[in-house]
C-alpha cells in the first residue's frame, strides 16, 4: 500500500502517453503509471451530425496527488492533525510571577 502511495505522489502524467501524445493502451501501462489513474473513459460520438465521422474523446482523471502527499506525510509522521503542547507549568508560573512583580 505504501508503494502505491509513493507511485501516486511521484507519478508523472506523461507516462500515460507515447511520444506522439497518444494514450498508451491500458494493458500496456506499467503498474506505476496505472496507479495514477482514477478513471479512464472513452466516448464515441458524432460531433457534426450527418458527416458520418465518429469522433473519439478520451477523458482521463488522475488521482489527487495533493491528497496522496498529505497521506504520505501523515504516514511518515511529518504532518499531524493533533497539536502536541508540552508545558513546564513551574517555569510558566515563575515567569508569570516575575512579570507581575515587575509591575
């Protein structure tokens, strides 16, 4: 699971296309490239009625890299949802007393 998370964080959308900019067939994608995909949709439609030409539209949606980075940071302990506060109450009380005495 951590390896797949790394693939999304470090992934490059350019690996989904060949040198001509055409999409690489899904079965030929590496595991690292396929891990980037959230969805892949091919739509065949006749854009201009009556011309007899079928247009192919490819919609590619990748996984959220920012979310993957956040999850990786949490896993590595670099990011926490909880703020930890350690207070030396004796030092704080002494400091407050010294400020009060200075008035």
